[in-house]
């Protein structure tokens, strides 16, 4: 039996804690070290995981030769620097979304992943959801025919500030389009993979800074397919809807709870084939970010050992580039932007 992979975690905020618990639960992994600059978070990490070494700087994780893999749950602007340093040190990387906040940093991460013997996987864990991932398998089964349109919407309460307010600081968060919408763009690209990369993006929002509380984005693909992403951050609760329409049917799924961290949400997944008048209810088990993070940690261990990423650096880059195009379009009154 192989020895467990020794993981380190960079970041111990609200979702860093969920990453830590997920890694600790993952078969074949052990949480050996945590890095967090916050006094309060360092104390919490030491109390929660007394066997782990607590560092105050992420560079200490890179320097430790006993660490095999690093999970990155630090503020967005640090993702690329930590990922590149870890890969160059030969350590596997699980980096939270967004992979980076600029195209140049995405390119740095892609290059580092290509030259490293270690594996990088991007934390776009919606793909592992028994709800959102099931939609992909239904598309691949051909039940909706050729997919023609994907719509993802989120209505929720405002974002948390994050440690030292980083999520409300454009320099550190990148933009709110790079927060949850990056998941939705990834789903649209994943569902419409056969359509190619989107060629144009139109976005409008209640402002022009990339920190809009309301944003609507339309993407057009080379084959004529389209995708729309809408986010409302001035609402309440957490309601996500995903819809796919195709030449032979349509799918609609919803997830609703007080917060994204709920373990008992209200969920559904429905399928309507054009050949039938009936609407099929498809069972969904354990859907939610908490469960997806657990599945991701377990799958990452297997992927690191086999040399195969769950979500590649190239796919992580593609999702970020759509976000950046949406930012540019929103800042120019919805003008069409060609995706790089």
C-alpha cells in the first residue's frame, strides 16, 4: 500500500476550513501543514488539526520537502504565485477557482503545469456534483440531442467580506465575475464543449468596475449555440438554476438553501424529451458545495497518483478568459468582446 500523500493547505478562511476537512477525510491523504497569515485563523487551525504544522507564510509550505501536494484556498490574487512555486518545487497542486486573475498569470500557471512532473487540477468542483455533473452525462447520452443553449443563474445574499476584506478589494479578488460566475462559465464551456470556445461575449451590469451586484452575460459559440450567465448578489438565500435546451429535449435543475454551505438544500433535476409529454424527475443525492469539496479532495488524490488532472490548467484558463471578456464588455456598455 502506498503511503498517504502529505497535503498542505494555503489559506484557512471559511472555505479553507471546508478544504481542510475534505482533505482530512480523503482516502490516501493526510493534512500535514496549514499556512495562514491571520492570528485568529492560525489559532483555529491549530485547534482543529493539532497534528498539522501551522505556518504564517505560504512560502514555508513550498520549502518543506515532506509536502507532496498543496491545496490553495488563499485570496484569488495569490493563486498563480503559489501554484507556480509549488509546481516548480515538484508538488501537486489543487488550486481553488479562479486559477488566476489575469490572462498573463493564467499563462504562467499553464506553462508551469506543462514543465512540471507534478499534476495541477483546478477547483471547478461543480463538475463533480451529482446534479450539475449529471447534466453533462445526460448531454453525452444524447437525451436532449444537440445542445443549443445553456442558462445558469444565481440569486443570493451578498458575498462575505473574507479575511481582511479581500473579497471586496478589486486588487485581491480580481472581480466578482471571477468569483462564483467562473463556475458557471466553466459549466457552459463543459456542456457545450463540442461547440468550441465562445467567440464573443456581451455583458451588462449595474456598474463598470467588475464588482457589480447584478451582471448578465451572453456568449456566442462558433456553431451558433449560446449560453447566458446571470448573477444577483443583492438578493437573499442561495438559489442556483441551470437549464439546457437542445434539439431533442431540455433539462432544468435548481438548488436552493439559506447559504451555499448547506448540507440539506432543496434540489431538483428535471428532463423533458420532445418525443414525450412527460417531465422526468431524476433523483439527486448529496448535492452541494460541501459534498463537492469532499469528492474533489478524494478524486484529486487519485488524479495526482495517476498523473491526470480533474480539471486541467487549460480549462481553468478558458473559464478565466471568459470572465475577463465579460469584465471588459461590462465596462464598455455591453460591447461585444472577442474572447482571447
